[in-house]
């Protein structure tokens, strides 16, 4: 958002007051893009759905994972200020959501899982209408509606009634309405729900483009781990209302925690002792030895920046050679996000 | 043609003035029904009594007392005659409001539209005000607007009419009445609409509210139990307006009591709306 010298900021809510020839416009301060959640506890009735949740997010692609009923959608509602906050504090775009949620919402886009389509209206009519409700002038909203519908791939169907849209088109339309006012953060609740594989890939490509190339913050709430892997660089895992884990998905460097499947014969005791000297943990899975290594503990790893993909394999080969252990099989077992997720949730 | 060739561009505000959210809701809610021909036909049919009244006023000029005999007080160009006209529009008001207003909140609840509305910088008051204005507009379209036209027509055609009375006081009285009564009725209708997900059930409740209570009131009148006429929903509005139009009470209860009943309905409707409208998704 461009700031004029005549604009000023309200200290209490960090909102910008803009003066133009026709009046005063109050908007969320888009230079403050952070989301801060402190000690958030929320209950619809008696049992708390969220318990003492704390985190801070900068714009990026964040995956919100958790089993059904873990509080993902409720957390998004809290971030939108749609439910009253009793315990805890949420600050979005510099606005305290307990008092200034409406102002913050001008910088937030929301794509609900269920419904979210107003029947009897054309696609472009719906998106423009919601744009106007977001505080856009009517002509800007209409122009912008055409642009975002083009972006999401509904240019040819924009004048059709929403009721006639397929499930995939409805999901794209919901994404378009969330984008129309150019939000700073986009909250997506199960955006690929009900889509065929091709539709799912194209929607994920759009989301990835927004998060990685357009600088938009995206919180993707889903139980499809592959969606998170495809889009996000950070994940928050919720379980029974508690924030179980927060992890960064590193797609560029080498993961220092690696698991190897080893099978062989010879002096097994000496081989296992040699692995333990390297700091590896060994467990037995039927005939296989599962060796879990932290590569950063190995010689030559330095401060973790000089890790190489073959470092773990080379170390095991060296230990096997030193201890007369003949390897029949040595393979790195890829640790998927799904395995990591289930390990965390089941723990 | 590749789908994404244009890419995503950030929005640069043009500097034009944006409408308040309640006005955006009202504008869309008014324009959408007016695109349907059968609704326009319904509105035109609701104007038939106004055309008839205009004809009688014209006939009165030519035929004198004969017109009074045919039209009675309804044909009068005094305030009493205009209140009678608004009262006579109750069937059109009942039908039109049922069609326009029953789905206003119910369909938003059914399609999870509330979650969309309240993800925007929009408050509950703006949402209700926007929806209320839609109903008030259609109410005024078949009551207040004909009164304006008839007032002007009366002034132009009837020799006994004065500019002060027919061009100023009657339209002013009708404006005050129609805006207050229309707002109150719309809040009650919206409260019904917020209690369900399907407009057909809202229509049923609205029918019971309007026709059912009127039937009970008529039976009570027949049995000589005037106090029971207090249940007549639309009748209370006309009865309370009697003092505003300097005319006789319409029911067997005093206009003050009717005013209290109307206020109670309005407050109750606001309470229901505040309780029922929440941006929480409908789980079916």
C-alpha cells in the first residue's frame, strides 16, 4: 500500500488513516505483516478447542496440519476475528483482533471449506460484490474481479451462474473471492477438497505461485500432507487443540537426520558398536537394521553447512569395512512428511 | 490458450470512493429481485389499488358524492384516506415481503455465506442494516411511493386540496409511518429468516404471523373480546399510526398499547438477530 505524507497511524491498532479528496479511509497497516498468537485458549462450549497456542508467523507458506477435530479451522476463525477471544492475544497486521478485527480483515483473504458460494449470482458478480464488501470502490472491484478470475483460470466461465459450476470451478471461484482485495495473508481451509488430481495440482500451483512469487502469506489448513509438501516451507502441527510441533521444510539443503536400511552378515556386534561410536541409533525391523544418523555429528560436517548427500552412506560403508561386516543392502529410507506427521501425532 | 499467462498482479487503489458495506448489501439485494419479471409484475399488481384510488379521486371531481358512496373513506384525500390506503395494501405487503425477505438471511446460513460476509471488514450492524434496507425498500415501493404519487395527483386534480396538506403533511406523515413500520416489520421478518436455513419455512412462519394473527383478531372481534385483538401483527402498526394520521383507532385496543406491542416485537427481533447471526459455518 502506498503511503502519502498526509497518512497517519493510529497507535492503538496500528491502522493507517488515509485522507483523500472525498473523505477518510481507515485501513490495516500493511507494512506490519506479522501474525502473533500468545496463549490462545478457546472453547465453543466447555471443552477447549484450542489450548495455550503460541506462535509468530511472517508471510510465507505455512501448512496447518492436524487430525480431524484438532482445532485447525477454529484457529483460522480466531485469526480472522470471527469468534470472540476470551483468553489469549492475537495480533494480525498490527491489529489486536479482540478489538480491531474488522480493520485487520481488510488485509485478510478467507477461503472456507464448505459453502462460500452465493447462489444465483454470476462468478464475476460474486467476486466483485465481495470485493466491494472488502472496501473496494465498485469499479475497482469489478475490474479486479475480472483479473483474479482470469488468474485462477475462470475467465471463460465468469459470466455463468455459480450454481452451475463444477466442484473444481467452485474451489477456484472461492480462491478468486479470497484474492479480490489483494490480501496480505490468505487463509485456506482444505482448498483441494473434492478436486480431481489434475484440478488439485493446478490449484496447488496457484497457491504456490502466490506464496513463493507474489509475497503473499498463505496458511494452508489441510489433512492432505502431500498438499503441504507441495506448497509450504513451514508447518504447524495441531493435536487436540495444542500446538504439537513447528517445523521448517527445507527443500534445498541436506536433511541432517537420515535413516538407512542395512542388511548384511559378518561381525554384527562390532559393526553395531562402530555405528554407536558415530552417534547413530540402531533398531531392528525384521531382517533389516534401521540406522538413524545425525549427519551433523560426523567428522567433516562442520557447522552443518558442508553436509553432502552421500556423507551418511560413506560413513556406514567405512564402519562396515573396518569391522568385517559384509553389506548385502544399504539404502537411505526417505522420511516423508507423512511419516513425520504420524510419528508426532501418535507419540 | 494457457490459463495463467497473465499472472497475479497486486491491486493499486484508484482513489475512487468506496460505498459503505451496508449500502453494498442493500444495493445488491434490491437490484437482484428487480431483474426478475415476475417480481416486477407483482409490484405492478400492488400498484393497482393506487390506480383505482386515483381514478376514484378523479371521478369524485366529476360525480361528487357518488364517488364517496362508492369509495368511502378509502377514496378520501384526507389523511384518514391515505392511512386506509396503506392499510389496504397489507396483502401486497404480506406477499411481497414474504418473497423478498424470507431468504435474505436463511440462504446465507444455508450456503455458509455468513462466513464469507464476516471474513470482510463488516460488522453485524452493517449486515443487518443492509438486509433491512432491502425489505424497507420493497415495503415503501408499494406503500409510500403510491402515497407520494396520489398526493401529487390529488393536489393537481381536487379543488379542495391544499398544498400544505396534500403536498407536505400527508407525505410527511406517510414517510414517518412507512419508514418506522417498514423497519420494524423488516426486523421481524429478518429474525424469522435468521432462525432457519430454508426460506419456505420462513414463509410459513411469516404467514402464521400475518394471516394467522389477523384471523384470530377477527374471531376475537366477532366474540366481542377486543383485548385479544392485540395479537393482530399488521393491525398493530395501522392502529398505532391512527394518532399520526389523526384518524380513529383500527382495533379494539388503544394506539398506545399497539405502539408498545410493536416496540416489543422490534426489540425481540433485534435480540434474535444478535443471537442467531454468527459467522460460524453451518454443519449439516
